[in-house]
């Protein structure tokens, strides 16, 4: 209820007297009016009485009444320190309502001191297990439409998959002179579902709308996995590898996508897989060049390795003739018809343009490989060839070959102790028996039953398995008196009746050849029994260091591990091993005329069937009628097989003085070198997980990737220190790697480090780590690491597989739970959940009791920290070269919060302890100045700290007098913003 009270009544005095008083007693009226005016003055009864209702309002009450409000509402808060008492009393209810909250303290300090305050809760920085917040963004790569920006904050749905998600944000990224649209998504439903590649995306509100007015974007999909083709070696689980968008060697783009990061998930012990690497790029290769991978002749187990050309660089378009002259070597210039393939009637009277055939193609240097198959069980580096070829017409003569037509290629001695052998002693290489034997272990002849089992004719002998009285166990067929029926080199039919089981190593109903026979067993081979090979020995004076001259290469070897024997008088210690090559035997051929070692040759097993053609590399041209190939042929020749010369295009088409012909690396077209080194057998990648899907990858594209973020082999030795020992280990600290680097040091005289060996560069480093040495006596070394984006010595290859959504590299939204973060172990005092710290420009003694008596929560612990947010406003700024001379009388250079920081008199500069206590300085500088010297405790010239530099200096003025003064110094540059106290 509001009461309206007239505060001034003196104005009504005259109207209260009868009219005759105006004539007879005007002075009396004035007296009474003056009396009431006096009563209405501040502090007099009438004024106070008529203001009682106003005094109930805190804005209007008397100052002395505020003390009563304070006693009732502000108990515990000293009234004399309050900057705005009325304001505090009016808002104290807000403070009480927020008691226990941070806002309570902020409001209280604003009301009492009119100052801002920070409240720090140490419990927020207590280290807790599993307290981090890991975020793994997901996104969609989509086609460009004008409505993408309208999708932000809304739910989209895939028209095919039915998967929905909320769009968080939308960005565009520059990519290969194009723009990629990326929308980041969350709340994907159903759980575990994904969008489909190629499906339209629309707002979920439009799912049933058949008349959508906007152009729906289409989901392009993102990198999701990698099918490993070549897993490299020596990787570790957790290693990070990055897909190369540009070649680390030529900077040429080799992948459609970029920024893809993979994490090694599984590794396995490999079995001699090949690591292919372009060591020399050469020149003269087309994108479809033929590639060949052959075993080392002494590698008897490797198989399956292959590769193709992925990309070229330094490319040139060249026009060349395709008519190889070898096929026309007997043609005379005046023949009626040259029979060139492009113009068979062409002859002497035709122009070259009309007679010869030309082609144009793009040639270049080999940049990278694709389609890599690493194979298995390789024990030695494989031979590789890359050739861009043109083929001649069939050449004269007949050829015969098969995958099994092996001849001796070479012999080597694997022993280091061979001795006492003689020149000319003979080495014989014999075919071994087959491992499949047919043996009779019975002691009683089966009599007439045998005749039913074993029959023969002029061409083929037959025997039966799993028939009457014949057991078939343990990979052995038992029968009696075998040499009565069979002889070495007989061809036999191994017959297995229907429902029977063939002996292990044999195939039923197939012809075999007798390799060995006696009265107890028979040894079979799939191929005709060949003749032995021979060679003679050449040795040194002690009968060692053996070399071999092949005198007979033998024929039809059935195994690459034959018996190798030496007919010797006294030689001992040799361990001989033979190597073989697939042979092409010619009749009426001129191999030495047209072919050379390391040339390619075209073979066609059936002249009527082009599908039986193949190109092979020649290991050795032995003579006009014998070629030894690097590998086995695919087909077996028949009576009308033929061969053709296949020439490398560039040297076959250009003269030696023409630029396409040769380069510094040799004859173009055959000057590449692609190494194929078998792995050590350990830690080959078998599977990876996606760390970052990147952008722009094409499903099915073949990529190469390298170990990412490794410490480079080049470590800068800034200071070698002293006292270190060889092979002391390095410690790599920081850089946030997925796998840390490993290395050691090498030292010279006095233990000075003169080299650093990085045995493993680690992976995933985001910045260069600090390097320390685990040492006993060493000191003073300073090593600086460098990070390489790609470690090109370690390469993997594979094929991209895409799914609907991509994954960005995850990150921790906070550093909580990090052992190396700014979190602290709970000490149950300061670092606990029930402590708080007031940070303000006041010492805690000024407000401790106030908080304890008012808003401090029971069970909590109060701490205070002095905090000055802007010291420079109240500090003296020292001007460069301005002299602050020592005076006879002490002077104060700077004061803050009524505390003297620095004083100076004629003898001494003093920095107040209070400043250093607060900033936790341990050395309080004292500068002593006299007539001749300036000395500073703990330093010859100045004291440095994180916050201040205090320096003293002196110089002679023009009159020769010594001026002693102070000046600001920050690394010899005067930066007044760095000054906190002087």
C-alpha cells in the first residue's frame, strides 16, 4: 500500500488563519510560517516525521539507517569497505540466491569493491582416468548444388540407403583445380548404418515429396579401406602411413585423392615377399609397357611377383617405324614385293610413306608402379625388365620349347673351404628320382593275380591302384617284381578306377615316365627323363676358388635340385649348386644374328592360334639353335611353332646421334632399373585402418603410401658435447608420434658426438621432437631433429575401397587425462573437488574473513591469488636512454597498490620482496652503485627473469662526470610492453 504524504506544509500556513489575521496580525502569520519552514529543514522534526515512509526505501534512507540494514542483511561484511553500500543492500538477495556458485563471488566483489574477480576451481584440473573427450568427425563428399548451405543444422537422408544424419557444418576445399564440397554430420541413424555411394541426399522433411524444387546433391563417397597389394616390411602396429598425392620424387600427381592417412592395424611374418622400387626411371617407356619378373637362377622357391607401370613423367610424343628389318634381311631392293605388313606389294618404286608403317606414342620416364603383387618365398632379389616393344614378322626356322624343358645354366660353389681340386676335373649334374615311389613290401608273390593287375603293350604299360590285392596307403602302391615289367624311361599310364584314391603326388589316369625301377619299387616323373649335364673345373693354385665351364647342358631336368657330383682325385669341401633355365631349341634358326642376351623374344606355340603367343626375356643366347630364357614359357610348342624378334622401340627407331636414343643413363628403352628385393620376412602390413579419409579418391584406384611424419636420417649436431660413449641410445621427446623414433650415437675423440644413426624414424610426428642421449658421463650435446613428410624407403601399395562417409582424423577436445598435460594429481588440499581460488588484485587477508562469515560453503577450502590484469597502467615506463640518476635522497621509481616495488638511493637499488614473492622469483636483485663501479648480485651486468629485466649502467657525460642510471633492457631491445617493474 502506498502512502502519499505532503512533505512541505509551510506553504499552507497562511490559509489556516482567519482572514482578520491578515489585517491585524500579518507578522504573526510570517512568524508561524518561518517556524514551519524551519521544521521542514533536513534533520528537523517535521521533515524527518514526514520522510519516515521514504526512509523505508534503501535509495532514500539516511546514512545512519544503512547501518541497521547492514546488521540485518550484511552480517559479516565490514561496512566501511563497501564502495556502494546502497547498491549492495539492494542486490544482496541476488548474492544470497547464488550462494555456492561462482557467480556469487563475482557479484559480491563487484558490489563490495567494484572490481572484477576470477574464480578458479582446482578440481577442474585434477587428473582423472578416462576423462578425455575424443572426437572423430564424419563427413560426406557431395556434388555441388546451390542448396548445400541450407542443409546446415537440418537432418538429411539418403534416398537409397535410408540413412539419416544431422548436418553440423559445410565447407568447400580446393582440390586439383576444382572444389570439393564437404558436409560434416552427426547423429547417424540407424546406429552403425552408412550412406551409399552415388545416392541422392535430401532433407528428411522432403522424403515423401515427389516435387522437390531444389537440385539434390549426390554422395560421392570417401576412402574407407585399402586392399594391400604390397605390404612392405619392418612396419609396426600403430605406424601412420600417408597416401601420396604427388610423387615425392618428381612432384607429379600420382593419385586422384589427397590427405588420406592410414594406421597400421595388423602385420605378419612374410615369406619372402618382394619390395619393388624404381631406382632408375630411364626413358623410352609407354604406359602399357610389358613388365617381367624372374627368379634369380639360384632362387628355387619364389613365385607370384609382378608389377605394372602406373605413371610416367618427362613425357614426349614420338613417331616411329614399326617394320623391323630382321624379317626382311634376305629381301633385295629390286624385289617385286617387299611384303611389308602395311603395304605388301610395296617395292623399290613406292615412297617410304606409302610402304612403311608408322605409329605415334607417348614415351616417358617411369615414375611409379601399380598392380604390384609381392609374391611369396623369394630368397634372392628377382630380375625385372620393363620394355616397350615392336614385333617383327615370323623369322626363319622352327622352335621347340615347354615349361619343363630345363637345361643347365650355371654352377656355383657355396663353400668357402674348397681345396685341392684340379683344373679339368669333371662335374656331373644328374636328374634326381621323383619323390613318389611305388613300392612292394610283400614277401609272398601274388601269383596269377599280378598278371591281372599289370599289363603292357608296345607303347604303354599300365598298372592299377585300389584294385584286387593292391593296397594304397602311405602314399605308396605295393606290387611285386616291378623291374620284370618296367624299365627306365618307359611311359606308363597311372590308372585309378572310378571311386579310387590316387597316391599323394600323383594324378589318376595320367601318363608318367619311369625314372627308376628295381624289383621292389618304381619312381615316376611327370616329364620325359633327360640326359645329364657336365662341366669342367677351373681352380687356383691351392685347388680352391672354383669356376666352371659348361661342356654339356643336359636336357629335360625334372627338378631344380639335382645331384651335382665331382669326379676328383683329391679335392674336398666343395658344396656345388646348379641353376637351370628354360630352353628354346631351334632348327634352321639364326638366334645369334637377331637376338642378344637380355633381349625379348616372341614365341607362338601354335602358328594358327595367336592366343598361344607370349613374350619372354632371353637370359643367354648360347648359339644359333639354343636360347636360355629367364623364366619358363607359358605354353608347350607344337610342330608349327615360330618365333619373332621383338625390338625395344626407341633404339630400334632412332640413330645414336638422335636425342631420343640415349641419355646419361644409357640406351633409352632399356635403361630402367626396378629393384625387387625380398623382404626380411618380418612385419609386412596385412591390414590398415583409416585415420583420415582425405578427399577425392576414386574407388579402385591404385595408390602408393609411405611412412608418414618420420624423423629424418639427417640429424643436425649443433654441439657434440663431450664424455659420451659409442652406441648410447637416443631419446626422442615430444612431437606426439604414433610410434617413437629409435637411434644411437657414434663418438670420436673425448667422447664428442660426431654422428647420429636413426635405426627407425618413427611415424606420425606432428613436429620435430627434442633429442636427448641416455648417457652416463656425457654432457653438453645439442641435437636437432628434422621431420620428413614421407619416408620413401618404406613403401606400400594397394587399391582404394570407398564407402558412403569419410572419417577425419580424430582429436582430443581437451587435455584431460593426459599424463603430460596441465592436469595435476589430487592432493586432497589444493587440487581437489571442494577447493576454490579467488584471483583478484587484492591480497587474501582483505577478504578472507568476509567470505568465511558470509558465503563460504561448509566443507570447501578457500585460496587466494593476487592477480593484476593490467600492470602497465600503473607502472613507470622507462624510456630508452633516459637517465634515472642515483640521488643523495632516496627516491621511489615505481609504486603499485600502495606498495613500493623499487627504490633507489645513491648506494643501492632495492626491489621490494612483495613483488618477487608473488611472481615466485628466487633471486631478488640488488644493484650497488658507487663512484667507479656497478655491480649486480648474481650477474655482472643484469638480472633476467620471465617478467622483468633490471639493469644498471653508467657512462661519462660531456663533462666527464659519471652518470649512474637504470634502463629497460629486453634482449638488448627496448620493449616497454615487456616491462612489469623497474
